[in-house]
């Protein structure tokens, strides 16, 4: 008899059906709570990546614009002749590109006024689509701001404010601004 006491019968092996179902329910609840806690962190992580890419895109556009002449009537070769000064032509008062002018031929800062790219349309200065910024939108506005207060004015002689607005695929809008002085 002693020999049979350590022998396990088949009725005592494993889990019952009820124990298995309860275990599955407990695991499902645990996983749903865990994923609901982790998901917001992964979304925040993606949002930061989009913000960095938006900053890169805006900085690239602002660098391109800053390298153009202040005005159509300014010297295109380093600012020896500045529009609005005595014995120099007056600064132009219209913003936006000249007739039939495309981004590839923009030659002064105010040509970029009104430039807008919708989702999937963002391109570089040579007209090539940038797939890296799929889902982003970008708009550029340029206006005269001679007193550097962030609001447009009518004095066209001293400075132009360049405003670039980028919207990420998660609908987060970021505004970037810089000035181009008449020199």
C-alpha cells in the first residue's frame, strides 16, 4: 500500500475548465489595463518625432528664404544697393511671386508670400517631392514689419517678417518666424 501513495491518479492532473476560463479572463483584463497605460506614452513619443521633423522642415524653408534678396529692387549681390535709400529705387509694395514665377525662380523674400503645400505635396527648391514629410502641411507668409513687433505694417524699407507654419500628421500646428533685414 505504501507504494501506491505517491502515485497520482488521472483525476488529479491539470486544471479544470472553469479554472482555465477564469485564468484567461484575468489575463485579458490585465493586458487591457497594461496596454491602456502604455498606449498614451507611445503616442507622445511619436508626437515628439513629428515636432522635430516639423522644425527641420521649417528651418530648411527659412534658410532658403533668408538666402534670397530683400526685395526685387535691391541689389542681388550682397546689398550694395538697398531699396528705399536715397538714389536707389523704392522698395516694392506687393507681396508674392511675380507673374508666372515658380519657387525654382524665386529671387527675393516676398516671392514666398502665400506659398502653401498640402498633405503629400511638400517639395524641395528643385521641385522634387519630399516623401519624408508625408502627411505634413506648410504655409509661408511674408509681410513688412519695420518695428519688429510681430505685426505687419506699411513701412517697406527696413525688415520683412517671414512666418512658416507647419502642421504635423497628428494635427499639431507649429509656428516659426524670422526676419530678413534690408542689407
